[in-house]
């Protein structure tokens, strides 16, 4: 099993594998890794769409094999990213595993999941044929090295005290920290200095305050558009997957609808989660923010958006922004 740094070292040496399995929570680094793999694997043969993304919750194993085995008309090579790989059924997992024994020489397949663990049977089964890469949350020492490397890419340096202050003020989200370095680079542009100091960090950092997907879900449930759009922007800039955020919204919307049904004495089966939520006054109040027709319309909006994201008929970030705007109207 590799970690992000080891993967980059391999790619820098020109070593690209035919298949990868990405596990762990750090979605921002997964995106960066896919870009690096694409650059190393495709070279000048990238065409107009060098990286294709599909979702295992939407395409079965045979569908993945078909897409990995067949290139688009204008492409000589492709990088095919399969997100939500944990959603594959046993039959689909076998189909993908069989494909990896004789993979297409023109496709680099990347299976990605934030749910799968290194000891899961599927990952263990993949290991002989696919390179498993763990994207865990970096510790402080790794973050300091990462910040130094990113500053160097921008023609800058950052001293340890400034880097520590940046982590303290902005948190450990790599996407947010990357943004902060962009701000520092813009701040120093045109000056004679190339070293980011602690005073620079304190003048600029903290504007990208930390937030969580749960905050987005709560703001959408309250129909608080200003907060929801602000939180959404920070989450997307921090590298959160739009499809994952959309799923979080749905998984909160459905139980709130059920709580609404219970509160309004509508007939229906009450599961344990609905019963627990209906006993919380704050959740009962939250459920009343919408009427039944509004809940049904909201879930229809979410289903349509998910279809657009997973079929490539809509850019995920833009689709999600539109959904949040609609659900908070």
C-alpha cells in the first residue's frame, strides 16, 4: 500500500500503474493524484476529455468493464475514475476484478472510495492487480512539509512559525490551506519578498473558516440560503465531492419528511430513526419548515441532480450550487 507522497515519487520517475484503488477521507489529495496520474499516463494523448468520471452507484461492474475496454472515438488513451467503488455488488466486484487480470492497455482505471478500508475484503482482493493508495488525514508534520512544497511551487518559501499559524487559523483542510497560499502569493506579488512570514498569515488567514457537511445540511433544512451558499462554497473549495454533499442533503431531507408525517399524524411506518428524531423538539421544528409537497419536490430535485452529475450531463459543482439555491428558496 502506498501513501500520497510515495505515489508522487513513483509518478515523478515515470512509473504509472494500469489500475489504482484510492481509499481514505482526503478527497482533495485524491483529485490532485488523479491529475498527476493523468499527466503521467496520457502525456500528449489527452484529447479533449482526458479524465472520465463515473459512479459505481450508477454503473454496475460490467458497465465499468465496458467503459474501461472501449475508448471514445477521439481518444488514444483514457483515465477512468470510478467513484463510490464501495457501492459495487458482489457480482460487480467480481467483474471488475476479472477485468484487472487482463486490463485494457489504453485505460488507467482508478477505483475510489472514502468508505472502503485497507482491511476490507474487496481491497484485499484488488491488491494483487491494483495499486492501493491510502489518503488519510495528514498529521501536523506532514502538513508542514506539504505547505512548504506548495509554497515552493509558487516560487515562495514559508517559515515554520508561519506554517504553524496558518494551520492554527485555517484548520487542516488541504483545500482551504491551498487557497490560503494563493492569497499569500497574491499578497506578495510585486513586492521584493518571496518568504511568507507569520505577520502575512495573520493578516490574511482565517477568512476560509472551517465548516462541515452537517452545517450545509442544517442550513438547507432551515432554508437559510445565505448560510447554505457560503458553507457550500467553503466545502467545495476545500475539496469536498459534490456528489457526496448531495447525498448528505438527501439523507437528511428524507427523515425530516418522515418526522413531518409523524408530527402531522399521517399514517405510515415509523422506523427507529424517525421515532428518535420526532422526540427532539428542535428536529420537529426543523421538519415543519416544509410542507409535504415541498419535501416531495425537494427530493425530486435531488434525484434529478444526482442523475445529471453521474451521467456527465451537468458539471457537478454547478449542479449542486443550483440545487442548494432551489432548496433554500
